[in-house]
């Protein structure tokens, strides 16, 4: 039963993640086609992630109080139906509102899906199960944008939106077939209890090192995803600088499998911090990209392997340390930490970029990630974490 449910969950996750990653690529382009400019192309993503962070304060505790399947299906439904709203959007404002609706999917599905994976996994193989779940996330990164852009270039955006809706319907059907483990619902009387649950998670000092690790990983992700293509196009003669993320995804697949397995054997922290050091190195070596194109590929390896491996082990670490009654809430903070850290790192990087330029900005952020991870790794070896 566990294997069947896990396979159903992986299938639903793959389809849902395909819609998610495809939208990250197509939505900014769609904004331009609707008459917007680069500012609005970025604004719709900012609104999307902020809305998701705020909505998680409700949907995270819901997964703890009403079970994982309810928010899981809500999230899949939002991702499935959002393309229909994109298709009828005839202005930048209406598209942004459609993205706010889609943020329900990001808020509800992501924490519930990780929580359900933890619920149905054997305790001694939890890291491996979470690694497989994150692997599906990486596969979707490779497939979603490619499929969406091929349909858009061959036909138009409406063709992709229709296909995306069909993908979402298939994911929803798979989601309804999942039978979660027996769950003892927690009785709540309203918003007050949900707020208290969020505060309880925030006050749990055992989770603080995990959220620090999450922020450091998201820093590498945010800086690279936001600025890599711009920098590469300036210093290298490369037709498609976005190929970086293809290599990123391929290396991430191996990292998902390896990190989950190794963290089951050696412990979560002993895998997390070395992976983050790898990600920091990948960001920092961009300082010498103008000297050699090899740095481009080395960076994609270090960041792709480091970030993906770290996030997999971090998720397992968080599940290990969080209490059953607040696990989904803790995981919702995990997802929100990623989103907010990406936004913050991009903002800070953009601010210092105009002062010291791309190479030194990458070097500074890489050093920050490496040094902070080394300090935390030292604390781990001393038995502090």
C-alpha cells in the first residue's frame, strides 16, 4: 500500500511541478506579449511568491489539523485551473491576479506533498523517499519549461495553457487515488489556534539551524537563477546561456538520490553543510568566468549538485526534528524561507551590483555562503547540532 501511494504521489507531483516550473518561464514572456514591460514581468513573480508566503500561514497548519490530502488536492486544483485564467487574461493586471490565484497551489501543495511523503515513508528510509520526491521536482524542471516553450513557439500560448490544464486534471485524478496513512485530526477553533501553531514552530530552537541552512541554499539559487543568464550573455559568446539550468537539473538529479541516501547513513547535518559549501563555491567561481568558459560548467555542477543535495537533506532533517502535530507547519516555513531568501538575495545582489560589478558580487555571495556553512559545519562536528 505504501509503495502504491508513493508512486501515485510521485506521478501527481511530477505533473504539478511541470505546471509550476513552466509558468515561471512563460509568465514573464506572456506579460510582455500583453503589453507590459520588464518591470511588470518581474512584478508578477514577486506578487506570486509573496502571496504564497502569506497563504502558507493558513495552508501549512491546515495540513496538520485536517490531514495532508485536503491541501494537497486544493493545491493540485489551483495549478490545474490557473492556466484557464491565464488564457482569458487580456491585461497585465488580470494576469497578475491569476498568478495570485495560482499561489494557492504553491502554498497548499508544496508543504502538504512533502509532509505526505514523510508520512508514508519508512522511518529508516525517510531521506531516500524524500530524495526521490525531490528528484521528481528536478525532472519537472527539465521537462516543464521545454514543453511549454516548444508549444508556444509552434502554436501559441493558448496551446500550452490547454495542455497545461490537461496535465493538471491528470494530476488531480492521481491525487484523489492516494490513500494517506491513518491521520488523527486535530481540533481547532479558528485563526487563533493556527497563529499559535505558527508561533510554536518559530520558537523551536531545534529548527533554527535548519532554516539557516535553507536560507543559505536559497541564496545560491536566487542569485544564480536571477542573474546568471544576464552575466553569461555579457562575458561569453553563448547563444543560449539558459543551458546552465539544464546542467543544473541533471546534476541535481544525482544529488537528490545521493543526498537522501547518504543522510540516512551519516546524518542530515553532515550532508547539508558540505552541499552548501559546494553551492557557495559554484557561485563564487563566477568571478573568473571571463577567463575561461570551463567555469560555466563547473559552476552548474557545484551549484546544481550542492543546492539540490542540500535541500533534499534539509527536508529530511526538518521532518526528523519537527513534531508530528506541527510537521506541515514547519515544512510550510521551509518553503516560505526558500521563497523569501530568493527574493532577499536577489534584491541585495542587485543593489551591490551597480557598485562593484558582476564578478565581485558573485565572489562576495559565494564567500558568504561558504564561510557561513563552514562555521555551521564546525558546530556540527562539535556536536552542537
